[in-house]
C-alpha cells in the first residue's frame, strides 16, 4: 500500500522559495541529492535550486506520487487538499503547530486529514521531518542535517521514529560506526498513517530484515500489537517506547500532547507479541543492526575471543551480569586443543579465549573459526583491536568471511583509538555487526539471544543457571 | 615518593636496538616525542633514532631517574640490578613472562624485585606498558599506540590500570571526546609498586583532581582501603574492579595468575571507604572526567534542557530509572516564568525543559543560566545539538561560561552526527564534561550524585522517593 510513498515516480515540493535554510528549499536540496524526479510549486519564483517552478498545483505532472507541503499550519490544508485532488496519493505536511500545540491545532489537523482523505490521499505527519531511503535514486525529503554521506547505500534496517530529532540524532550517532539503513520515516503527529501502517509495510518488504521503532504513544495500541506481532514472526521488531516511566510519560504529554499509556501493560504485551523492547536510543539502533546482520542464536552460550586479557575479564563480568540472558560457553576439549594449536602455549583457551598481545590477525581469524564450529557455542563476541603489533587490516575481511558463513552470530567489538569508528564502519560495511565499546556489543548480543528465545519456547521462558554449557 | 618517576630528570632505555617495532625502540620513540632527556644503552648499536648509545649501564649519567628495561624475562634482572646499583631510583622492566605465566616466572619476578630493592631501587611492573604524562616535556614510555595527539595537554585525571591493553584502549576511546589526563600508569604485575602507592601519590598531587583505577586484584587489600579511603576525602577515587563475577574472577586467574577476591566484600568495603565503584571501562573514564571537571552536587535533583522534545522524554525515563540516584527536579514558579520569557510561549518549561527545534544558541545559554540559579536544582544536563537551524558554534563558549561559574554540575550531551566526537572534545577542552550519548551522560551524572552523597551523611544512606523536589 505504501510502495509509491517509498518509490515515488515523482516528488512535488509545495512552498519552496529557494531561500537557503527555508524548509521547502532544504527539502528540494535533499531530493536533488537523492536523485528522484521532482517538481516545485511556488506562486512567484521561477526556479528553485535550478528546478523549474510550477505556479499551480493543478498543473503538476500526472506522475507525482508524493507531495511535500512546506507551508505553515494555517495555510497547509488548502495545498494538501489541492494536491490530493490532483491525484497525488501521499501528502506530507511538514509544519508544526497542529495537535502538539493544543485544541486549536488538533482541530486544524483533523480538518486537514479529513479533507485529504476525502480527496483520496493519505497523510504522513503533520509535524514530520519526512522520510529518507538511502542510496542512488532513493527519495530523501529530510530538511534537517542527516548523514547522507555515511549512509550512502541502502541497507536492511527500517527505522520508524515518532520524533524527528531523536530519529535524526540517533541515526547520526549510529552512522559513524556504519549503518545499513533501508529507510527512515519520521511519523510526526501521525494523524493518518501511523506506526502500524509502516510496520506492516516493512514486514512485507523483502529488502527489510529488521524494524526499529521509536514511539512515545500508540495511535491504536490493539492494532499495533496485532500487526507488529504478526510481522515479528517473519523479522525482528525492536521498540524503544519512550515515556515508560511516570516522569517520561509526563514529558510525552508536553512533547506531543499524547497519552503514553501504561508501561507495565506495554512491556507484557510486547513480550507476548515477541516485540523486543529496549531502553535507549543507542540500544535501539545497535540492536536492530545486530538483528539485521546476524542469525538468531540457538541459545545464550557466548564465547569471547580477545588479544587483550583485560577485556576478557571485563567481558566475562558483563556476560555473567546479563540477568541470565547470556552465559559463558564451556568450550569442548577438542575446541580448546585446536585453539592451543592455532595460537601459543601460553594463550588462555578457556572461555574467554585470550590469545595475548602477541596474537596475529591470522591467529584471531583461525580461533574465531574454531569457536564458531564448537557446538557448545551459540554466539561469539570477538575483540578486534588493531593496536597489537601482529594485527593487520586483513583482520577485517578475515573475520567477515568467518562471520558471514557462520550459522550463528558473530559480533565484533572494534577499538583502535581515534580510528575506532572507522574500523567499526569497515566491519559493518562488509556485513559484520561491529560496535565501538564492550557495553554496546554485549547489549546487542543480549537482544539477539532474546530474539532467539522468541522461537525456542514460550515467550517468557527464562534460562535457569547463569552459567551453563 | 614517586615524584622522580613522573618527573625524571633523565630516562634511560636499556635494550633498544633501533629496529622498528622492537619494544625498546618504540619506548625511545615515545620518549623523544615527550621531550625528556634520554639515554640509550645497547652493547652494539651506536645510535638509536638519532640518540647516541651508551655501551654499559655503569656509564650512564648520574641524573637518570628512570630506567626502562626492554629485555626478555630471562635477561632483565641483571640489567635492572645494575641500573639500580648505578643509582637509578625507578626501574621499569616491560617484558612479560613473569608471575603471570606460573611458578617459574613468579620466582624470576621475586628474585628481580628483591635484588633491585636491595640495591635501593623500586620497580614498576614487570609486564607493563609503562607510564605516560601528557603534554610538553612529559615522560612517555608507552610502546603501544596511544592517542598522543588527542591528549596533547596535561589534564587532571590520573588513570592507573593493572591491564595495559584495557588502559590504552579505554584511553583511546575516551580521548576522541576529549580527555584531560594527568598521567597514565600501567601497573603490570605490580611486584613492587602497586595501586596503593600510586593512589597515595596522586592523592598528594595538587594537579590531580580525580583518580580512575582499573584493577583485577589487590596486592594488599587492607592497605588499599586505608590509602584510598583517606585520599577519597580529598578527591574522588573511581574503581573498575574487574573479576567482580565468578566468571570474571576465573578470567582474572588465567590473565594475571592473581586472586580476584570476593566481589561482595569489595563492594561493601568500597562504599565504606567512599570509593566509587563502576561496572565498565567507559563508565570508569567518563565518571572520572565528570568528577574532575564538576563540583559534587548537593543532591539528586536533575534538570534536563533540550531543543529536542524526544530527548527530553528519554532523559526523563533515564533519570526516573536511575535506581533513585537521580530524580527530576521540580522547577520553581519563578524559574519557569523566566524560562518562558527567555524562550517561546510554546516551549515546555516544566522539567525536562524543551525549547523546541526553534531554539537559538542564545536561548539555550540563557535557559541554562536560569536553571542553574534555581535552588531546587542540584545539577543540570544540557543537550547541545547543533542541527537545529538556530544553533551556532557559539553554543560551546556560551555553555562553558555558565558551566564553569556554576557551583553545581553542568553535564553536556553533545550530538552532531559525524561531528559528535569533535563537538564533545570542544566542550571538554574548555573544561565542560561532555558526552556523546544520553546513556553516558546520565551514567556520569549518577556517579557525581554518589560522590555528593559521600559527604552528606552516612556512606550508605539512600534517598527515599524516586521523585522529589
């Protein structure tokens, strides 16, 4: 149903003046970078950023599938309705000043949506920063700064955010360590199209392998659980439900005017529907990245491979403190013998596996291969540090080759001083889930295990012992 | 007692061949960058990296205060003892192969230390990457890659790490967002000088405003608690005690051959001694940075200031989920009136304070000033995003001016896509504690409140209600 929103034949921008910084102008700038055919509507300008201008909405070409309306709340409705009457199926009024400001704005919003729907159109927003499909030819209507250069190819995570700023800031933070983004949608006030519509869309999108949601409220909680619960059988759905505390719910009310709902009810309902709930913006995007790039593990037994013993200790602590979600795998005798053969007499081949600072890239890759092959290991966390003298950039393709052919998750903790983010990005760009800190890598691993548990028994089953194997 | 270790008149490197990658050569390279006078001892080479070589240890000049011995475990003892007999007060054998490898190595280590001490010297190590005092003329013996360019000035956090790799990797990760480092010490096997010696030293160092410790074991737990407990009355002592879980303790045993000790006993003893315990490498260095740059807050009442409502919601959730360590401050009527006057009619002036994406840098700074002045606010978290169109780089000096003159902590959450780290560093470089994610900023704020509580009543007092004001 939303195909033409994400793959519009042509996009019209209504109300772009060409003045730098003006919202409509910035929409045109982003669209030009994306490369979709565009039209601009303005009553007086002749060209905007080199694009010839159409004076009347009624004169737009017939292949416009998406119209971005960059007019203030008071004047947007007329333009939206005229575009819908012209046959444009999707209308995006970007302005604020609607339901988030109170009763008057709410009435304005209701009137706009009703009129557009009566004319056969659908509305994304209002009060939205728009949508973005990365890569060549992708539609990009975001008028705020976003990391178009870092996220230059289409990936497989769909990110749907009620808040434009959380969406864009969180994406920016994620992009620096590499992020495969299928699409980003800012829901805004979701007066018409809402979270359920987009979850359903991405559920059916074969190019999408995971859905990340930032939500402050639900337009229709029952429908959301039905839709997301059904989608979560096919692909992971991760949610950051902001306003989960009493104070947060109060902040939601002043931010969007919406009711946040009861956190306890939500948490239980999420678990029933196999929707994975996280508690921070970083955890949301890290988790979705890991879920999109890794298979779900069969269990919680984690191996940790490192050239730095100290990080082995910290990883063991973090794994054992994971509320039972992870445990240190007990390696088989055969596995330990092979690890020893592949490294040094003084390497620690119990789990965590510490090859010491004398390890080479080749040893790390071989040890990873051995760990992945141990049937007692459900997932592997691998510390990729380039500082030890035996390490070389070969480590990246070496680990990637093992990780991509493994039937279990391989997560990488990549650290290399000021080149840490670039190193993470190199891994992510070749399809390996890499993170710049132990805490973030372990957090992502825990989410993978939760996903795996969704399909191994009742949704709320708990593993018993904190150590197992 | 350790002054001459950190301010040596001259440093000798024993066993540097000049071959790139060889440990001794890399020590010389680091020392040359630091700028201290150095001497090199080698039986055959004539110059090493341009430094004239002395053939015999006995011919070293009389002002050598520190000798780095880059020889293998089997041959280090003789050189160490000869240097001590020559009158060098501090000897740093860098090689591994001592007590961390088992009984033979332990005997070797004991023999080395006993002989050096008998000759009047003290030993840092063995099995250490050395020490580093950043800035012009600072001593730098680290032979592994470290962020000398990013940490180019002397700051006020002393970082003492049992593990060289955790120390260097964690410092590298911290450096990218700015880090004021007084000194870094890798304890290695701490066969002679140990954690207590360095805590005592930095306790007396007026240039040090906070001490961060990564420890896997204690050489003398009783003495450590006495020393660190006394120092913690003057300045904050933060500890990451690795091996706190059963699995972690096992990893400590294979990493260093040491006993990790009981985590429960340690945790209780830390609290008694007002030593602040954290659970990750990032939390350790972030926490020490915040403690060194901010005054301790009088209580847990936090205000959050943001131009992005979504982050206000997330912050409210994070503050209310902080196990009572933080709570959302209730702003006074006067404060809210002034915030409204300084911003917009539609800004949210309850806490969290959301000035909306229309906020300007000047409004943010003025609102920060107003929040700091509210007697019901104990600390302020300020979201510094440069993406909104009204924001300009002026935000950094503006916030810094308010933060530095405030008698309460101001912590900054700085985000700006791929320029996030650079933005954090700009804040940190002017003395403002800035962090690149909400989770990290809140974690640092919680540690500040714990520090404040150390001096407001019995060490283990708990605040009652999660919301207060």
